[in-house]
C-alpha cells in the first residue's frame, strides 16, 4: 500500500520562497547569458580550427615505418591498432589481451519512488501530498533504505551480497604500425563488445565459500553463475532476491582505426590552431579524411545547438523565478494565481527567446562581425518594412461609408389660374 505524506506551506512561507527564488533566478539568468555568449565563441573557434587543420592536413602514406618527413605535420592515417598488454580487472581475476576491459555492476534493491501533487488553498496557502511507493529493481548502486519515508520500509534489509565497483582497465601500450598511441587516442577507442565470463576454478570456489558462510547456506547451494558476458551472484538468476548482484563484462579489442593528429616522432600529439583550439581524434574503422572532418563539423554544430537550448532554458527559468513573486502574491485566490502563472510562463518564454537572440547576435558581432551586422541589418529592415506596411495599410483604408441623402421630391408643375373674364374654349 502506498504511503502518503502531507505538507502545508503558509502564504507567508510561499512569499518567502518566491523571494528567495528571485535570487536564484538572477543567477540562472546570468549563467544562461554567459553560456549563450561563450557557446557562440566556442562554435566559431572550433569551426575555424577545423578549417585550419583541414587546410594543412595530409595523408600519412604508410604507418609501417616512422617517416621523419612528416614529423610535426597534421596527418590523417588509417590502420591496425594493436597491443600485447594483458589486462586484469582484479576482483574476479579475469585476464585478457585487449585495449580495454570494462566491468559494470547492478544490484537488486528496494527502491523508493515518489509522486507529488500540489493544491492551492484559499488564503494563499499550499498543500502538497507526496505518495511514496516501493518496488524491487535492478539499480546501478546500492540503495540506503534508512532514508525511506514509509516506516514499514525504512531500514528494510537492502544489503548486497558483494559490492562490485565499476572499473575500466586500459592498455598502456598500443601500437599503430611503427607508431605508438598516446593515452589521448587510446581513451577514444570505445568500440566495446561482450566479454564471455570464464572464472578460474579457484576463484569460483573462493566466492562460493564466502557467500555460503555469510548467508549460512548449505554446501550444495551455488551462488556464482556465469552466463555469456554476465556474472550473476545470487542463489537463482531466474528468481532474483534483494542483495543479488549482476556483473557485466565488455572488452575493446584491437582493430582498424582512423586518426587525425600531429606526428610527434614515433607517436602523435594535438594539432593546435592559431586561436588556441586543438584537435586529436580517432574513429573506429577505415574512415577517410574528408569524412572525419565532416563528422567533426557535424559534432560541433550539434553541440552548439544543444548548448543554445540549455542556455535558453536557463534564461527561461531565470525569468520565471524572478516573476514568480507575482504568482505567489495572487495565490490568495487560487484561480487568480493560476491565470498569473500562465501569464508568467508566456512572458518568461517571450523574454527568454528575445534575450537569447540578442545575446547570440551580440556574440556574432564579437566573433563574426560581418555576419552579425548583416543579421542585425536584416532584422532592422524587416522591422522597418513591417512598420511601413502597417502605416500604408492605414493610409489607404477607405473612409467609412455615409448613407446617401434621400432625393428631393420633384416640384409640382405650375398651373396657370383661369381668367374668369375669358370664356373657356
């Protein structure tokens, strides 16, 4: 059964929270503004760096021999990256010849979920009903049940059979033909594949004895179950119990890669552009120079739009927090507060959009003067044209129709009076 907790906030408390939110709003507004301005500079500088790098980049004809002619040059090369290093993750004594050995773990735990509903009260107060529910799930780290809200679940047994930290082992020596990779390139090799789990008999026996001792289980009970690239620690993988652990193993094997870097003797370093931005990158497989640079440009644009969105949201919530004091003041009558909230959201959205455009335009004036001036000129021309069109429309509007006057009645024909002295004809 769900557990509910009811909290109330007075009108004064809401006003106090709204006032404190104003300060947070200004901080978010400043942070969003700085992010928007910096991001435009980052995008432009990265684009210029990529163009500069591409302009001097050459193909390394062979990786089989170290060619002094290419020392210090920006190169593109494709070939086989291999290693003789043996990696061992330690806890389960699993050893392989690979670029990377990756171990991740999950725990079957009681997990708390909460859902809140807020109701406004006449007079400006607020009532919040929070509903807590509990379920057993696989999670990435052990859960401390002592913080659970429901007394029936608080402190419930949530211990784990074995705490297995996530770990990545990486080769130190990776060859690329006659060259060797620096750590900055090795770390970019992330094409992982499942690593089948094969435990040594003595390792399995050690953990089986430890689990039986801790749990007081019989000697015939098994707790170590390798299957594919997953090591299940628990009595029954098909019926998990709280405390069971699931460990997954992956590996990054030697293989073909492509790089963009500067030759530095028998290894590689970063290309540093005139603006200070640098590049050293690796992709899996045989990828051409043009395609690699195209991918870098695409990643730069994508990151630019992501950061613009983050900046806009920071500005939006900054304005919203600043104006929320209006909503709080009008919450004396809930329906007035709801109307004010809609208005605040609308105003905050419009202001955030306009503010973001202005900051981006200013950044473009700073980083892309020609483009920034052209954009501002285009915007000014558009505003002038819209204003002129509006005035012209008013000028040619017809005068309001006036009902025509009724025509005057025709005059009666003049009749000459008969002369009584003259006899009628």
